[in-house]
């Protein structure tokens, strides 16, 4: 046979890549068409769309259906807390978005002659985790729509069915208010790494909450990207704290939704003068302190091959205790487990993020030593995210803010409720917390609608404001004898 005239066989890898590329391109094309129509909506129409999408997840029957499906499919967290999270995070974000200008002129400085106009970024890709498969996508969708963008989700495989149901609810509400259904889409199942990477390349902005591998991939995609850093929150309890109140807040935060939040405390650093009282207060809140042998058994269960086991992720404390062979009434009723440690790093896995109701306890000589311990923890994992403080000395919060590698200092609050915005603090409601350059992120604030806007500035002539050389350098020259 003359091989030169035979038809070469197709390259399976190339064919698969072409299929992925075309599937993603079809989604993006529909999104662009929908976004072009949405770009003509007035501020009032946009705000109606935002309310409609908020109702899609907050309507009580839908909220519960999403929470139940999330727990059933992912095995992470618990239904009642997810109902609360879906409600609270969405309601808080809607409050933040109410009355905010995101269409047309949003600011005018007549003295400087500058007018600011809000413009969409276009089509957004949102990579979302399995830990919050309804609340996190809803948060990103609302922020994107506030800026007249379209958005395409790349949900985790475990969270796909929950995301699908959420998008069905959202699509129905979009149609109700006359908005294009294709404004909000997700990649077709099964969501692959290749499809997610291709989506990142084809859109105008990528926002990522989840694994650091996904965050790095977003930054390397060639598309402008916003990723958030790893959580590993430490909280300091100093000698002036109210032990009972601090323990209650730590317990509420640590156990909420079985610690699915990246903002749940992973370590508590207690100064020596408060140590015994604080341990007693934590025990009164349902914390069970393990001895050395029990700690070793738990460590082997949680990190059987040096990597955190999914078997313990976001499971209740009694479930984790049973997996570790820890028996007895106190483990059957435990709200959270506690282990004492003095080391940090890979040889001390309890110093890292655990995504479970397991709390590591460190003993510090004093407040300065407590800061040293937290710095070591964050040098290992969690730099940039946030730090908690229970204290009656306001200057200590300022000290942490000036000196610690953390973008948020949460004072006398339940950390996981406060870090992502709360009705009793001023942080924006969000499920994605930027960690600044400490966490290798491009933002240091809570992800919010402003990150989904381009701003055009019109600059007109204004009264000149040009300083003379003496105005600028006169005092400096006199201080240094340069006259």
C-alpha cells in the first residue's frame, strides 16, 4: 500500500481539546450576546435583576432545597447551617448593593473636573468550591450582575447538582424580570480541568474561590484574575479577655457548618495568664481536649498519608472522633475537638488548616509571644487572610493591624461570621476574602461588586494646582541646610 496516500488517524488528544474549546466557546458566545443586551439596562432595571436573583436563593423553600441537596451531594457541612448561610450571606450582600450606583455616572468631582462612569468588564468566569455550592456562586453572580456582566460558573464536581438547581431558580427569576437567561450559565457536565482552563482563557475576568491550584491557574491563564488565598485563621486570647464570651464566639464560629468556612478558627493562641480559665471555658462550650495518645490517633486519621483526608473534612466532631477510634460519652456529645501543640510546620499538621471542628491550642508567655506564634503559623500557611483577637485593650488590635501579615483583624467577634461581613461590622458581605501580596493575591479586601466594574474617567480642565519649587522643597532644604 502506498502509505503516502492513506488518511492519517485523528489525534484523540487534539480532538478532545477541540471539543472542549468549542463547547466553552458556545457558552461564552451566548454569554456575550446576553451581556450586550444587558449592557443597555438602566440602573433601576439592573437593581431589579439583582433583587430577582437574590430571591432565587433566599425564597425559603428554594433555600432549603439547595441546602439539602448540597449536603446530600457533597457530604460537607449540615443543612440547617447552610440554610442560615444562604440566607444571611445573600441578604447581607443585597443590603450592601442597595442604592449603589453601577450604571452610568457614579461619581463627579467638579473641583477636579473628573467624572467617573461605571462600565461592565464583560463575561466573568467564576470557579467555585464544593464547601459552599450555593452561597458562594450566588455571591459572585450578584456582584457580577450588579455591574451588567454575564457570568459562567465552573463549579466543583461535587457541587455541580446544587449549582444546576441554583441556576434553574435564577433563570426563572431572570425571565420574570425580562433579563436574558444566558446571563448566568455554567460549564456542561462533567466539568473538567481542561474545560475550566479553557473558560479562563476565553472570558474577560476570572474570579476564583477554592483550591490554590485553581487560583494559580487563573493567574497563569492570561486573563485578568482575582484569586483568594488559603485560610488558616489563628485567634489570640489575651489576659484581659472575657473567657466565657471568647469561648462562646470561638465555638459558634468553629462549629458552624462543620467548619467549611475558610474563616473558621484553626488555632487559638492563649496567653499564659488566661490559659487555664480559657480551656475551662472552651470545655464548657463543648470542646473536648485530647491527651497525647488521643492526639496521635487523631493525627493518623486526619493525615493518613501526609495529606488531609476528605473523610474528616466538614464532618461533625463525633463522626471524626469515631473515625479515630476515640470512644466514650464525651466524644459522642463533643461539639469540637481540641489538641495542644507547640510546634508549627509540616511536622506539626495541626498547625495548618483543618476544615473540620478541630481546634489547635497554643500557650503563649504573653501577648508578644502570642504574636510570634501566629507569625510562625502564617509563615507556614494562611498568610494574609485574617487574625482574631479577644481583648479589652483596643491598642492591641492596632498593634496587630500594623505588624501582622493579615488583611483583617477581627476583634471580639465570632470569626467566620465577621470576616466575610456582618450586620454588626462594616466589612462587605462576601465569601471570598483577598489576602493581599502576603497570600499572593491581587486584592486585599473582601471581593465585592467594585471588582466587577471597569471605570471610565472623563477629565476636563479645572483650576490649575501647580506648586512652586519653594512650596515643595523649601522646608526640606531649610531642614537640611541646602539653601
